[in-house]
C-alpha cells in the first residue's frame, strides 16, 4: 500500500492502524513524507504487534523522533514478519537510537535498516554497536548523514568485530576522521561478510587511508569502497594502491574530490598495473588533471565492456595521453575516442599514433579544440598521426582542430582519402596556403581514391 506524501497525520494513522491490525494481505506499507508524529508511531507500533503479514515499512521524512522510535522498537521485540524498515529523516537522536537498539537485541527478522539523515551521534552508535554485535539477520544498514565521529566509529567497529551478516554499510556524510578509520580498518581486517562500504564525505586524510589500507591487506570480501570527498592526498592513495596491488575481489574504488596530485595518480596507476579485477577507479576532480587520464586508463585496461572514451575539456597534457596510449596499444574494444579541448602537443600525438598504429577497432578519433583553447599539435605531431594511421582500415571519422597549416590539412585529407571506410564527397582545402611538396601527398591519395 503506497500512501507516500498524502499529508497523513496522527489521527489518520490511528484509523489506518485499526484497519491493518488483523489484515492478512498487505505486505508493504509506504507512509513516507507525511506528518506522522510520536502518537502516530505509537498506533503503528500497536498494529505491528498483531499484524502477521507486513514485511516492509517505509516511514522516511516524518516526525516520529525518539519517543516514536521507542514505540516502534517495542513492537519489533514481538513482531516476526517485518524485514525492511526505513525511518530516515525523522529527527532521531541518540536516545532514539538507544530505543531502537533495545528493540533489535532480540529481533530475528529485520534484514534492512535505514537510519540515514537523522541526528545520531557517538552515544547512539554505542547502543547500536552493541545491538549489531550479536545480530544475525541485518544485512544492509544505512547510517549516512548523521553525526557519527571517531568514537562512534569505534563503537560500530566493536559491533562489527563479531557480526557475520552485514554485507553493505553506508557511513557517508558523517564526521569520521583518521582515528575513526583506524577502528574501522581493524574491523575490516578480519571481516568476511561486508562487500560494500561507503565512507565518502567524512574527514579521512592520509593517515586514515593508511589505517584502511592495513585493514584491506587481507580482506577478501569487499568489492566496492567509497572514499570520495575526503582529504586523501598522494601518500594516502599510495597506501591504498599497495593494499590493492594483489587484491582479487575489489571491483570499484571511488576517490573523487580528494587531494590527489600527479604523484599519487601515477603511484595508483603503477600499483594497479597487475590488478585485473578492479574495473572502475573514480579519481576525477582531484588536484591533478592527470587523475582523469589515469581513471580512464585503468578502466580501459580492465573493463572489456568500455567502447567509448570521452575525455574532452579535461586539461590533459601529453603525459596524461601517454597513460591512455599505453593501455590502448593492446585494447580491442574501444571504438570511439574524444580527447578534444585538451593540452595535447606533438608528443601526445605521437603517443596516440603509436598506440593506434595496429588498431583494428577504432572508428572515431577526435582531437580538435575550440578557438579559445587551440591545440598544441604542430605539423610534426600531425605527421606522427599520418604515419601511424596511413594503413589503418577501420577509422571512419577523424576530427582535428580547424586552425591548421596547409601541410596538416593535406595530411589529414590524405588519411581520409586512403581509408576506404571514410565516405568523402566534398573536400574543402581553401585558404590553407598549401605548398607544392604537400600537394604530392594529395595527388597520390586522389589517384588511389577512384
């Protein structure tokens, strides 16, 4: 039954609870975004003590607060059917967390618990940590957007030491720092069930990353780790890279919006060189623009489903292109590359050319720039591309910047004319100041293109 956003208050809940008291058919009740307060929660709690069919209860964005949480928690001591409960955005503080912990102590049915966007702090986490210590049913818990700090992380870590059922844990948007990460790192060291954990938007720095890396050294279950929007720099990412060098389970690592520079990006790329399981490393929006190139390079290297590479307007220079070129050399899936609007020069053009010399899959290559940020590729760089692509038989679309010399214009035209897959009906080379030696390229190409 979906009653989301219907302006239902405590009086309405009283009537609804009476109807559902002995109902034997409804399994889902969505009461999110209403005006349910403590008395409404009390009536719902009374209903849950008798109802034997309801499995999912959605109460997010209401006003049940700590007393309402108590009424619901008391019913959970008796109820044996509800498995999913969402009480996010309900102004629940530490006292409410204590009430909920009491209700969970003997509950053996709840599998998913959403407590996000509340006001639970370190004291509340002590109660919840104790409840989770021996809980054998909860597999998914969302504690994001609360006020959990280092001490709260310690209490949670204590609970996780013995917990053998939780598989997904969200602690994003809290106040956990390096000390708290030490406790969580220790908990993850021997944990054998957690597969996904989100620690984004906390206060994790290099030392915290080191603590977490220590915990990951022997961990064989985590497949996804979120650390975006923290304070991790080059040394922190080096610790993480070393921990994941021989890891065979992690598939996704999120590190965007940290303080990672060129050195850290390079170290991470090198550390993961032999790792074949990580297919997604998100390190964009860091201090160094090389991070975008490294992010794509790691993805291309391990994710064989990627066919399009879009890196336009990322301020990538020749060194960043070199990362990409190294992994593109043996790639057999990429069909489209867009690195337009960057700072690619002649060396970058050479790296790309060498990587694509024997490529059999690429159909689209874009290296053009707008007027405000012209490419740094000269005739020398264009020649590198010409030499590399002259025998390419798969490229169908080639786009370089428009403000080029006559020689470069002819060189590009030559590539297009030589490639039988490119359909050309009109070729505009006006106002290019083409010299005689460049014309010979064009003549030879036109002779073959009949």
